[in-house]
C-alpha cells in the first residue's frame, strides 16, 4: 500500500514583507469564496510535537542524571555491580531498533506483510527487553539489593525504572501502529516513522544510562 | 530520514461542531471552551487562595483566634495556610490563567488557526490540571490536613513524613502527587502551544508580524517545556523518599521528636537545586504572558505602535534564556561558594537589562499617544508600575551580601507579591477586561471596572510597600505570630495597617466577580471590534463561531500594531486588510 500524497500543505508565511497574493476572502466577514479549509494540521506539526515531547522527556532524565552524578561524586558512594543480563537486554533493544527500520523499509517498498512481520518482531523484542529488565530487578532482589539499600541501588532502580516506564509507552505506540487499520490525521507510514523515532530515542537513552551506570565506578 | 519528502499534508479533518452538553462544555476539544475552563479553574483557585491569605493576615494581627472552617488557629495551621496559599496561587492561578487560559483561547485565533495543533492533547491537559487541583484541595480534608512545608516543599521537612508535623503525612503526599499531575498537564500544554505557533500560522503571518501576546505565550511555553520535567523528577524522588525508604534528600542523623530517622546519605540541597532550577523559570512563566498583554493593550489604547517591537521580542527571549541561569539566587544563604553566588548575582542583575528595555519601551509606547483610559488600559499601566516596583526591590535581593540581611524577611514577601501576586494579576485583569467582550459577546461594566482598578491599585501598594520597611527591620517571613518578639512589637501597627488594607483590597475583588457574573448575562452586547484593534481576533464575531473564522481564513498583510499610520483614513490598520482594501478605505474619505 503506497502512502497517500495529498493536497499542498496549508501555507505558512515565512517571507519577509512581501504581501502574498490576494485570497478569495473579504476580510473574514460573510461567507467568502476561496478561503481556507477547516482545521488542517500539516504533517510536520506531528513531527514537531514528537520532538518537543522528546525534549521534555530528556529534561526529566537529565534532572535524574545530574542528581546521580552529583551524588556519585561524594565519598561514601558504593558502586553497584550491574547485573549481567543487562548486556542481553541492551542487545535486544538495539536489535529492535534495527528491526523497526527493517519494518519501515518493507512498508515503503509496499510490502504490507513484510511490514507487519518485522513490526511485530520489534514489538516482541520490546516486550523481551522489558522482561529482561524485570529479571535484572529480580536478580538484584535475590542478592539483597533493593531500592532503598544504598544510594547507588536507589539510582539504579530509579533510572532503569523511569526508562522502563517510558519504554512501556513506546511498546503501546508500536502496538497501536500494528493494530490500527484506519488513519485519519496522519498516514500509516508517518505514524510508523514517528513511533520509530520515539523507539530509537528510548534505545539511545538506555545505552547512555547503561554507560553511565557502568563506567566510572 | 526524509520527513517532508513524502506526503506533506495531513488529510484535513473537518472539525465539526460538537453536539450534546458533555461534548460541548465538559470534554470539549474546542480551544475556546478549554481556555474558558482553565480561566474558571483559575478564578475558583484565586478566591480559595485569597481566602487563605485573609486568614493568614488575621492571624498576624490577632493570633490564635477561633475562625470558621479552621477552628483555633495554631502556628502549624498558619503554615498549612501559607503552604497552600502559595501553591494554589503560583500553580493554579499564575501558571494557569495567563498561559493556559488566555493563551489557549487567543493564540489560535491571533495566528488565524481554527484550533490548536492537537485538540485532544489540549483537552487532556485541562483535565489533568483539574485532577491536579482536586488532589491539591483534597489535602485540606485528609487526616493531618494540608502540608506545612511551604510552596517550595523543602526537604527534609517535606520528606520525613508525619513525625515532623501535621499535614506532612497524607497531606504532603497528595501535594506531591498533585504537582506531578500538574507537570504532566503543563508539558502537554507547552508542546501544543509551540507546535501550533510554529506550524499553524496563516499566510503572511511571519514570526515578526505576530502579536507580542503570541511571542509571550511562545517563550513561556518553551520555558515550561524545559522546566516542568525537572520538577516532575524532583517530585518522583520526593515520593520515593517518603514512601520507598530512599534517601535522595534526607541526610543521616536526623532526630525528630526524639526519634532517629532511619534514612541517611541524602542532600536537602539537592531538592533546592532541582526545585529552583524549575522554580525560577516558573516565575518567568507567570509574568511573561502579562508582559505580552501589557504590550498589546498599551499599544491598542495609546493608538501607537509598540515602541521597539524587535527589542520587545529580543527582551522576552533574553529573559527566558537568562532565566535558566539564575536559580541559585534563591539559595544564597545555603552555604554556597561565594564565587558561585557572585555568578548567580551577576546573571540575576543581568536579567534587569531586558526587563528595563521592556519597561522603557512601554513608556515609549505611551509617550505622545492618544491615550484612551479604558479599564483594560489602566490595568496595563498598573502592570508597568507594579512590575517596576516589584522588579527594583528584587535588585536588592540579587546582592548576596544584602540578601544576607533580607533573606526570609518580609522584603522577599514584598518582592514576589508585587511582581507575581500583583503585576501578573494585573496582567490577567487587563486581559480580562480587554478580551471579555470577544469571549462572551458582552461588555464588562466600565464604571465598576474603574472602581475595581483604583481600589486594587491603591490597595496593593498599601499592602506590599510597608512590607519593605518591616522586612528591613527584621520581620521574618512564614512566622505565624511575632507579637511576643520584643524588637518586632513596634512593627505591629504596620501589620495591622496591612491587614486592613488587605480586607479592603480583597473586598474589591468581589466587585470584579460581581461585574464578571452580571455582565455575562446582562452586559451590553459587544460588537465585533469594540476597541478598534488590529489583530485577527477582532475580525470574527463576539463570541466566535466554533471554527473561529467560519472557513473564511484570513491572510495577513502587515504587523500587529499599525496604529496612527500617517495619511490613512483610520487610525488603525487591521492585519488582515489587503492593500487594495486599505486603499479603498482611504479613497472613501
């Protein structure tokens, strides 16, 4: 199924002082001929909205990370050995970023089935990541390391937990794109692209957090 | 990734007018309804906040009285009133009405759009705010009552729980949960505002032709997007300290009520840093929309273009950017490195520069203008006066050495009330008197409005100016009762004067409420453009139809403040008139 190409976007004035050609309106009074459509939101607005959302999520994590870095710098820091399973979950997450791109490529080539297969794989890998993270938590519990055990355990659970919550949101987005048949405001390709941008962001964020937790101990 | 290469345009979805009471007035997607919902929420909140402050002022003069709804006043109850007063006013009034209220209503219209970019997200933001407010109010009714740790919620007091005082159990938890909801709501709103402004402007409306109200809402939204995530993080950490046994903020060795608190390793300073990193941009969020409204209203009623439009834009952006670098000035007395304090101090004073640019430009706008003293105009002029008063006394606090004596005194109380509790409120009042006709199709009564203005204007100066003196004399803030303190007893007459002034001023707000409610039903019918203003909201009916421009989207041909342009028939040129239409208008005269 090829993406639908629709009419030209609502023009947004970017030129300086050149007056644009006259439209059919008569100053907004009465029912003008020509004039604009009812609420048309250009596609790029959805991408901008997504980027802004990612900025705010980034600020949230940077607040946690800065708290972590400052606390870590104090003398009584006891580094926490990172559960080995995290290397596996990281590999799963990175792989899922590759599979999501594969899915999008299939969609662009017109292969609906290919898209669904790879998109489904991505979603399952996302769930596997979450499962693996949960297992890491269980392993820590078994070793007697809980949220409140010491500052480094607190930050570990906090950072991995906050990230996990956002990944759950990402999995829901992936699932939504998977099951949805009808698209009104955006196309399926655009929705898939936006979900994948969010997914890559979560992947990169996790790699960053893991390196933070592992390095400089 | 080529995002714009393929289909560039989302299939335009017709935003059909909803039917049914619930879809129309409760779970509405219409930015105008949502804007009014926010405004009404803020209106309820401001009266709750004023009621709390009234009780505070009564206690300061007549301590430990028996009062309705509160019982016998105690110091702890005073602290609870103070905490909730600050929280409700800052979040549910000053962060809500100017941005989410007026911004939601007028940003889309002023840029020629039919609605916000994401109407469903908009509706969600309001209902998250509503839930946040409900949770906050619930804190009054749980066992132990409302928290006593101030709107700033400093740890460890806010983190250790009930043992440290009433309201610090369930009340404090509800406070934190409410704040986290509020953060989510604000982030969603900020995202919506920025996207709408960037992507939904009509043809001809370049960024530098936007009304200054839009610029203010834009900068405010950027600040909100960057700041509220940090507050959310702080809130999560606080909840974990309170309920999961962590010690992000709680140091070791605390003994409270003879009990050793089983936490250790945390830092109260961490809370302060996280809170104020949010908290300082927050106060610019509270004031910037008021600055936008002041510029807009002053220009309209002086019949003159705003003096220095570009400088005004630059100044708002500068205030926003520098505003992220000054949070340490709330922590001068925390034992910080004096060189760090020096840096924060320089930046804080530096913010005075763009603020002064704006002030001089407002004065320049008035200078030589044909001023029409409507109530909206008077509140805008009052805004400038109070912004100067509240801003200048901040410069004193910006010196760490001076702050040493003034920190936590009534000087600080005077400062933030003048700039937030008054100037920002005057911005809201100006916007109300200005835009009420458009929103509700009725005029507010100008006589009642002028009485409201004068009593309020004189009243707030009577309330807050004397606080500078009492602060300098050592009157501490957040103290419920200073009557027993020797060196402060001579200040009691001032406390009394302030309380009486507060009674009168608060009473005048009832006049406003009366005017508001009465005019909704009995006000004179408003024409389309009662103020002969230039921006796009004045070319649609009062009140506007569901999709604002009724399908007849205008284009913009000029800037927003073309007043008294030479050799024109009219003293204002609306943004949407084509050059040919202007020519025809001139030709007739």
